[in-house]
C-alpha cells in the first residue's frame, strides 16, 4: 500500500493535495460519462480548485444542489437522477461527489441506486466529510428530520482527500468536523484524544486527519455492514442526531452536525458514567473538552418528547429499546447499551442544567 493511502474494504483512501491521483484514476478507468455533483458553495470555492488540478474535469457535466442538511432528501435526489438521465448517464458512468457530508452522502446514494448502481468517487471538501462522511461505504438521505434513515451500503471506487479544500472553510465548519476527530479518539485511542483535544482546530493537519481516518477504517473493516462493532462510531450520535434533527426543524440558525454531536457526547458521557463504568474524571474531562471547543446549546424540558421520538427512529434500536454506544473509559467503548427513557431524560437534564 502506498504510504499516502489507506486501504479500506475494497477501495483506497488517497491523501493527495495535488489531486494528481484523481487525474490518473479517471484516465485509467475510461468511463463513458463523468458527472460532478456539487452544491452552490463547492461550485464557487472548490470546483475551480479541482478543475485546475485536473484540467480534463472542465469538460464534464456539473450537477448542482442547494447546500445544507435540510436539502439532503428524496426531492433533491429525484432532481439528481433527472439530471443524470438528461446527461445520458449509463451503467458505465462515474459520479464524482465534490463537497461536504451532504454531497457525499446524497451523491453516493443517488449513484448507488441509479440504474441499480454506477461507480462513484468521493472528493470530500470539509473536515467533517474527510474524517467521517466520505469513508466507510454508507450513503443516505434524511426523511422527516430523521438522519440518514434512507440509504445503502455502497463502496466508492476511491476517496481522494486534499487538505487544500479546508482553506475554503469558515471557522464554524472546521469546528464542526473537529467533533468527529475527538470522537474517534474517545472511542478507540486515548493517546490521540489527549493530543487532539489540546489543539486549536486551525492546527489540525494531514497527520491528524489520516490518523482519524485510520481509526474509523479499522472499525469499518471489521464490520462493514454495521452488524456489531461498527456501532461504536455512533457514540454521541443517538442523542446528537435527535438534537440536530430538532434544531433543523425549529431553529432559525440550525446547529451543524458536529455542534449537535458535541451536545450528544456530553449527554452520552453522562449515561456512560451512570450505566457503563466511565469514571467521574473521564466525564469531567469530556465536558471540559466539549465546552472548550463547541458552543453551548440551550433547550427547554418541553422538547424532550420530540427528542425521544426522534431517538426512537434511530437505526441502532432493537424493538422499542433505544440503543447507545457508551464509553467504559477514555479510548474504550461498548455497543448495544439500551437505556430507559427516564434515564435518557436525566442526561438531557444534566446537559440543560450544565449550560444554564
């Protein structure tokens, strides 16, 4: 394996700031049709960078969607499929998904279902998508504010990570992605967690991204279809996704994914302390880290029913039981911990009282 790549289930995650490897991949593959999926932001800021690095991409068709999690839905997928038909896409076509997690999730889903599946590659442009959404072979869209409830397991042909795209991001987007680096350390590598929690997000570099990807990839390789151990990647996400869905539906300026997951990680660290052996010092450490890097989120007790209803639609549940991945220590995580609603509400109380 090239030292600038990580081998996943049956594709490479390539770390290449020049993107020359993408150019080589396209020339070698001889696709009948190449399309590039972007959103309005990546069309403006990232597409010119890509086309400068890979000049042949200037001649290919562009499919543009509106940015934002609220647009990761079936209606926008229908629009993508119609454009693919208009461009004459066949089974020998390639979709290049250029963007953050919304584009890579939805583009992967659209490609994996069009004519029963065409090839796609991921070119993630945000820190969040580079360390999380573009790696692991999960595609998906949201429905009724339930995150990724419709989707497929479909492997890309490759993932190309170029850190120069991060220069196009504002600070808030970078911080959102930082949550997943912290999470990867918390669930599997306490040494990485101790190092990364002290960083300013602007100091996150290629080595940090590559290490974070390697943690996720090791988990995914052992459980590609999330039948068991892969569920550790959902630490912070049972409550965090519910918070994110609620905020998306109700807030004028909705939380970004990482901001919501930071709330979820504090709540679920409380559950881990209460139910799964996480020490008091570990809980205090996680609280300090999350509040150092992420904004507080204020909510009232009246929304608990809505949050629990969203949690009940989580993919990790069994029957009517709400399932969690909970830490037993910093760097160690257990799966399939099922928690009663009243204790979940305790964790929501804990966070609400913590932030005042």
